[in-house]
């Protein structure tokens, strides 16, 4: 009788052990496969190609190598790309700083932060645009102070770029900064004919609308007063999620054009380069339209 009772118990235990052993494999099948990064050998091969292109290559070779290197997030690649920001050709410098935005490595963001302290570099409007765009592409909260600092002194295109870069940082502080900036722009002296106390609306409201929409999902149009009313009513309840909220199609199109992104899904599939098995590969980068940018 005892043996009769033990047999089912032992069978159940054996089945449980078998299931536990299979669980990791089943989970791997059900879940999405993790994208593997480049190997050390692939990084070394790409670093050699990039170094050779930057030293001996033509203008086109340099641009192609910089774009291809965007698929190799590694400190060694970051160093070479950062060195290319000193190239004689303006287009190469701009492409290099833009490429740092695609390299998801702390050292790349550190390099980008350094450039914002160099007036000689930021006097080149295209370089400034791509620097702030690249910083925003990293989406790190520690960049907010740099993106906001002295923003009102920026040319219009750079100012709007910085607003959208702030909106790339998915945090409540980004919303707070943009609303505050909206009111600072309102109070800026608009000259003769402006109402006492500042203009009611600001020329950059479409960009502010887009930024607040992608952060919160709200859309109060392009009237400053409407957004201020929304802020007063909702600021204690706003929750900025890691995932984007449902977006209006027109706003989503503008947002993805600005970041050179294709379909839904966060990180873009354009402009990041395509890594081949041998560590080389070709890349592509289609420019956005809001605001104007160089062919990085």
C-alpha cells in the first residue's frame, strides 16, 4: 500500500524537476530575443576602418565610416568619433557629433556635454543643433540642466531643438521645465505693439505643443493660456511614463521626422548604421525637417 502511494508522488516530483529544467528554455522561446551587441573583435575591426577613413579617406569615406560606427557602442569608437569633431570639414564635424547621439555609452554623452561649454563650437549653428539633438537622443535626466541652461539665448532653430531634446527625457521635470520656458518666452519683450506684461502667445508654441504632447499625451493646441490652464488643473496628477502615450498622427510624424525614426517602437531604425558580421557595414541617415538640419 505504501509503495502504491509513493509512486504517484515520485512521478509528480520528477515531472516538477523536468518542468523547472525546461522553464528557462521555454521563457527564452516565449520572450523576444535580446539584441546582442558587437563583439570585441567587431569593435576592433570597425575602429581600424574608422581610423583609416578619418586619416586617409575622402570626404565621403569619412561620412560613411562615421555613420556605420553608430552601430558600435563602445568607448574605443566614441574616442575616434569625438576626434572627428575637430575635422577641417564642417560636414564631417556635424556628422561626428550627431553620431555620438547614437552611441549608447556614457562616454559619448560626456563628450557631448563638454561641447556645450565651448562657444567656438556652438557658434556654428548646425553643430549646435546636432549637439543638442544628440544629447536629447540619449534621453538622460542628468542632461536636463545642460539642455535648459541659457536656452533663451539660442537662435530660434536651436531653441526649438533644445525644447524637443528636453521632451526626449521622459520625466516630470521635463514637463515642468517646458511649461516654465513657455512662460519665460511669453514675458520676453516683444517690442512695440506687445501687451503690457508680455505677449499672450509665443512664436514657438507649436514646438512646445509637440513637446508637451509626447510627454503627457495631452493636446491643448497652440494657445499659451490653454496650456497654462491645463497645467494649473493637472500638474499634481501628471505622470510621465517610460512608454510614449498614444499620439496624434500629425504630432507623431513630426516627432519621428525630427529624430529620424521610422515606425513605432522607441529607438529609430534609420540613421543608426547597419552592422555586418565582419565588423564593417553600410549605414544610412535620412535628415528630418523640424527644425532644419544638416545632412549628418
